[in-house]
């Protein structure tokens, strides 16, 4: 779990109209969400204000998890190169020999003629809408529970001012890796039996 979080100055435009008492209660809600994952009820007068803060907290937490996962992968590969007796790393020695890196073999798969997948890495996600996001989640529907899939879909399919969905603003997209990272933050990790993904007005409907 992260030991800290960031509040951004641009949220003050929304919060400056709160009273001191309301701002204090909102601060408590923020800490409870970061520590326990608890959220206020929609009937709470501070529910809307909390929603603005929650979006940035979730975004920062996902970035943190992705960085942590990359660090774990690098650690599994041996971490930093070990220096030899000459003071040069093994990487520096081999750079003289390797002129061009070998390109990895790739396998391209087309899903419903709209989603292009290269070993789970979605290369055409910049053109995706909510339907394509659902299609990319289907191969992994048995690996995660229904509530987690719904939360994942609701977050990444949210429309932006330019008309595109949120995930298109990312620099890279791998649905399986994103689902795995999201699942680590989810309180319930027991998979459901063979749910079916269908398009709904909002969220992913499980039948």
C-alpha cells in the first residue's frame, strides 16, 4: 500500500466554496479511502466533491502500481548490471559486439476486425471506443470477478471532452496487464464462474 498521496492545486477551484467544517470532513473521507478503501454514500453532501478527488487518487495509484510492477520485473531479471574488475558493466562490454538488437517474433490477432493484439499488447487502442474495450476484456473474463471487471470498465470507458474514452489518453495499453494491476487493488479477488461480457449503457453487464 502507498504510504502517501498527492492533492493537486487545481482541485481547489471546486473545494474553495466548502466551509471549514466541510473541508475537514472531506479530508477525513480522503484518508479513509486511501487507507481502508471506503467511500461515502451518494446521500453524503460531500459525495460529489469527494468524486473529484477520488479520480486523481485512483489515477496516481494505478501509475504507482505500474511503476512497482516494472521494478519487480527488473529485479527478477537481476537488477542493475554488475561491474567487473575493470569497472565496466557487462552491458557496456556487450555493446561493442551487438550492432543491432534482434527483433522479437510477433503474432498478430484480429478481434472482430476492430481490435489488433500483438502478444496481449493492444496497438490500435487509440481508436477504441467502449465496445472495443469490452472485446479486449473478454479473453480474461474468467480470471477476475464481476465487480472488478465492472469497476475497470467504468473507469477506462469514461468519455473525455474530446469524445474519446479515457484509455485512449494512455501512451501504451495491455488489457491483461492493466486488469492484473487493477485486481491487486481490489478487495475481492475470488474469480466468478464464466461470466459473459455484454455492452450496456454504462458498465459491463454480466449474465
